[in-house]
């Protein structure tokens, strides 16, 4: 997908990040690279399912790479779906005797209409920008997991790449923070891109590091995996991230 | 033609709003950008530093004739600080003395060591006023702001109703608006669960994005502020900026280690509304990350006249106000019933090396007066100047 990782299309890429090293740059870079890719016979399309980020920020960051999302939106290459405008978290105090209905079904409907019929030949990328927020805002983990499975199934039918972002909480004390949603996503993904902060704290020269792990759904391919011990470091700039090997950044040596 | 000039600028710089504190503005990268939300977390139950920052935020808005919306009662506004003529001169800070201290010439050109940032003289007077904590806001100012509709009040209610009220307020304004939500999650808001708090903050941020002429500053009630199960991280993800102010009142050891400060500041998140990198990373002097090195640790100090955020440093002695070189005496209770002792007596247990019987152990009660070494004295004999008598 995007350099320097060269991931194959049609995968489910799970992106995890922490508060001190947000993976926004991965999502934005994936969108920009996908829409800017010049392919002779196929049209590219990006669908963003947004929970946390607003459309103005997507536009502003894409504009820095000379990509105008208004034009892309007009041509049908870019679709923005605001998740929390269509659904709201269930009221836990309500009567539980009513038969449960999938809460996130309207998003899947919107997604299906945005994807279109499966044989259009579009090269599609679907970005879900924040699953953890859904969990924290009160959506049941089971519903979110089922939603992700359904989303993955839809993307596989359309041969689309799915990119899911999940925030990982790091415990301040010794007790671990259990995250059922992350475990479910980890079992589902093809690759797991882990954006980590530096263990030595924030730095002006190095923003963080990126590790790439194989997921259970990985096919045999020539993707070079990056364990945490040899994670690739990056420095954030306005337009995106600059990657370099550990100890090779400007101002480090 | 190989290049063209871009006429449209979709990424115009965001308008910044001062928080009333120059040092907090510096941490935020110049101020709080419009369309962004800031959450202040002060987990200490005995102090209200989060609310103090909120009062600065409101006082700055009223002093610079901006529109302010407060979710709370009008009485709260009357507790804000205000301007005074000598506010710039802090009584706790020693004025430079007239006598010039003689220092080595090579160090004379060096700047004085500073732990905080001062109000920049180059910025306009309205950008960030200097407030005095010992002066209350005049009632006439509050009444005038209410009469001019520059100050609007939203009563505290359930989060859903407050959001509806804020939506109406935002729709009726076109000028820049500061929204201040003090003590969010207090009992007046009802029985809020953590997910209700997060949902409100999330909706508030979405509301600000739809009305980009406003910004909001919220501080959480102290009972909702302790960090458990990644709570502060969740708040950092849900809001644009999140800053934790941990006062030392909960930890006397820290107060002793940093006598010049009143608490630690932890930055959870910083606003970056139009880019990937927060403006603070490039422009903040206090954080110090712009120089390419690591980030400074920060603390805050509240003097009689003002609150300020500072860099965190150990003292000259290494963090303690006095030297602690002598080890405390170990007190052991004697095996036999002791004779009544004075409070100033110390008990020392002596055991002869190699002996195994308990009888060998003797208990000696030393009088504190006897055991105390006399202070070192240095005597100088006038007839023998080369000899010092210790």
C-alpha cells in the first residue's frame, strides 16, 4: 500500500497507536497515496468512516499534498461517512427485554451504497478512523466486533482494502488494561501495523516508531515484517512522515 | 509552465485564543485554536487549580471584549480575577537589586536562567492581559457584559440539554466565542458515568467543528479526574487538548522535593486542528521540543498574584531543601523492662561480635545531651595566627 511497507491490496490492516504517538499520519498517507496512484485501467476510490476526525481536517491535510478532496468527492472518488451522525450509543438504562437490533447497521447500509456493485472494477480503500472511541462511548464490544466482521466481509467481496485504527491504552500502574475489542481485531487482521512512541519519551528529532506484524489472515507474500526490536523510526512533518532506520535520523547522530 | 502559484489557501492558519496565562498559551503553541476543545484535569480533591485556569480563560475573554458563554451560575463569574496596575510585578519575585554582582566576564553575557515565559511585549495588549489574583472582577464589568450580551450563561443540566443549549448559543453567534464549562461532572450534572462524560466531550468537539468560530475549555470535577484504567488517555483522545495538573498536596514528598512549585503538569494531548503536528511542537519554549532534543518536564506555581507554568528543575542541593547526610539513629526496644526514661534519651543496642548469647547484648541508655556531639567550633588565637583550634 504505502511506502515503505508495500502492503498488497485487498487486506485488512489493523493500525494501533498510543496517545503519545497517534497514527493519523498512516491514515492520511494511505488516503493520499491511494487517490494519487496512477493506474491505467482502474479507478481508485476511498471511503472514510469517521468517528473522531472531521472532514475539514481530512481536507486540510490532503491539501498539503496537493490533493483536493472536494474535487475527488465531486467525482465520486472520495466518500466521507460520519458515523456518529447516523448512530448514537444505546441507552443502557432502557428496557433490555426489547429484541436487540444491530446498532451499527445504518453504517453498513451507507457503506454498501458507497461501495456500489461488486463488479465495477474500482480499486477501493476503506478507512475506519477510530474503533476505540466507539467502545468508550458506550457501544457494546460485541456489536463493534460484529460490525468489523461485516465490514471485512463487504470489503472482501468488493476486493477492497480495509484499514482499521484502534487506540491502545497503556497502563500507568502495574495492572493491565484488558481490551476485548483489540483481541478480536487482532484475530481478524491480515497485518498489524503498530505505531509506538519512543520508550525514552517525546523527542523533537524522532516522533515515534513503526512495527509491522503478521496477522492470522496473512498470505504468503514478500512483505518484510518489522518486529519491535527493529522498528522503523519516523519524524512527523506537516505533509506526512519521514521514515528512517533507527539511529539514522537527522539530529540523532 | 513548470509551476503555478496557488491562489486558494485552504489551510489558512487557525485563529488562536489566549487562555489568559502566557505560559499556558506557550504550551498550547500560542493559544487555544478556534474550533478546538481543551480539557483540564486536576485530580487533587483539596485544590481547584483546574477551575483557576478556567477563571483566567473567562477573565481574558471579558477583558478583551470577546463573547463568553459559561455553563454555570453567574456567581461563578464574580469569583474571577481581574487586572491591576501592578499585576506585572509579582511580589514573590525579587526585584533586581541595584548592586551589580561581580561575575566572571565570560558569563556576563549569558541570559539569566528562566523557568517560565513572560508576556511578549511584541504581541498586542489585548492578546494576553496580565491578571492579578488578589483583585476580583468588578461587578460592573460582569453586569456590563451581561447587558451587552457578551456574556451568556447556560444553566447546568443534563449533558444532552446542555448540548442543545450550546448549539442554540453557537447558532446565534457569529463573532468568536469562548465556551467555559467549569467543574464538569460535578453532582449538579446528575449521576454521570464515564461513558457519558466521554460522549459529551466528543459531541462538544463535533459541535465546535461545525461552528469553527468557537472554542471550549472544560475542567473535570476532581472526583472524575483520577487516572484509572487509562482514563486520562481516553480524555486525551476524545478532546483536542488535555492537560493534567497534579497538585503536590496529595504527595508531601514531592512538595518537599520541589519547594518552588505547587504541582506537576502532564500534557496528554495538544490541539492540531489542521495538521499532523501540533503547533506547540514547533513554537513552545517551555516544552523545549523545538530544539530537536527531549521534552522538558513541567510544573506549575501559584503565587499570591498569579499562576504560572514552569519548567521543572531540581534545586541546587539536588532536590532537598537541606542536607540529609546523617543517618537517623535506629531505635531498638530493650528486652528487659527499662527504667523510666526521659523523652530526649536514645537507646543504643550494642552486641559483641562473635557472642551468641543474649546476655552479651547490653543495652545502654544514652542521654541525648551526652550523645550529641558538640557543634564544630573553629577558634582563632590572636597570638598564634597560624594555628586554628578545632
